[in-house]
């Protein structure tokens, strides 16, 4: 009987730890359990904003000329509001979430002459379902992947031949960056059951959004910097540091159908993109009591070079300055 009582007491402690992850110091040695929690029928609405400037330096493109052309600057922006409604909730397990894009807008100063709206704007009103577990991992991405491919098709002009397909620039990768990596900071904690402590660092690799098609990604180093005691509850402050990744992980969604195509617009004529450096920082705020992200801000500078077809005119430098934010709308 004594053994049964002890087992019951341990189980009760563990259950309380799950109920109040910020108060588990006695069980996890002062560490925090960060869990992504949903409440049946409670909709969470987030606003995402992506802004970047792109500078193209032609000064190194032709060393023979004494007259160097001025750098050209372009801008891209993306804004979207998404509502997430839990339709099936399993406490401390996997929950089924229905997401709907309530609004979306995109703007490019580097777009082609096409009068078509950015393909990403077709997301307005679209819905998908996904299953998210308590660690923040999306364990069923099929609905999201179908939607990404559907929108990717809309970036192509109809030319009547697969051999002559023209693709307009689009900001679909901004959508992927915000949704595929929605809970990345929590889901990449290496051993979430053991919890984390202030100063602990863990790693991930995430996408670099851009209308330019290039096979590059960025490393992310997450650090639990602090826990703020606020009137709304305890907020985990996670600092982020970015650097250039050597490879792109497999398994990320590809929005474009197979086969060859010609990229339209300013960057369609360039070839051989080569990354140089990527540096930046960010901050992610996570509500420990409610088990949900509150906001994030990501800022980095990505430098790369590119050339013209058949190596005509040498190579030029490209600098992308990126700012990406998310906030929970109250």
C-alpha cells in the first residue's frame, strides 16, 4: 500500500508540473517546461509582417569601365493576419488546429512588368488544418503543403507549353517562413521533458524568405535569456542569433512544380548565386502560463553575389536587409 501511495504522489506532482510549467523547480532542478497549449474553441489571432530592402551593387560587374553604375535598391513587403482555432484538443498531447488567412497583402518594387497580383495574395480566405503537439512540432503538415503548392502554381504565366513557362516573382517563402516555423523556438528544444534553464542554448535551421530563388538557409542559435514576471504571467525571453547555414535541410515544402522555367523580373536574368555572409539577431517572447508565443522580431543582413548568363559582365553584389515580426492580437 505504501508503494502505491508513493507512486500516486509522484504522478500527482508530475501532473501539477504540466499544469503549471513555470513552477516546476522542485521537480526539474530549477528548469522550465515550455509547452504549446491550446484551449478548445479559443481562437488565437496573429499578425505577421515581413519587410526587406535589396541593394544590388554593379560596381564590380565590369572592372574595365571607369564609370561605375550606382547601386539599385528594391523593396519587398508582406503582411498577413492568421487566426488559429483548435477544433480537437488533447491536453499535453497533439491538437488539431484550423487556420485561416484573414488578410494578406504583398508589395514588390522589384517585380516584373506583369500586372498580376502577387501569387501570395491568393491566400486570402484560405484555410488549412494541421496537428500540433505540446512541444510545438507540427506533426501533420499535409494541409499546409497542399496550400503552398496551390499558391505556387499561381505564380506562373500561362504560355501553353511547359518548355516556355515564365514564373513571376512572389513572396510565398514569406508565408512559409511564418507558418512552417511558427513554433520553431519551442519545438527545437532538444529534450523538452527535462526543461530548460536560463542561459541554455539550442539550435535550428530556418528558411530565408525572398522573391529570389536560391538554395540557402540560415542557422539559428536560441538562448533562454530571461523570464519576466508580468501582470499577465511569466514570459520567457528567447534571444536569437543568425548565421549562414552550410546546407538546406530536406523536407521543407517546395511551392513550385517540377520542370524548368524562366524567372521573370529584375533577378530573373542573374545566375550562380553564391552566399557570402549572414548576421543578425532576434527576440521571441513566449507566455509560459498560457503556453503560447506572444511576439517575435527577427533582423539580419544577408550578403551574396550573382553573375550574368555566360559570365558576361562579371559578378555583382547583393545585400538583403530583412525584418520579420509577429505579434498576438489581443
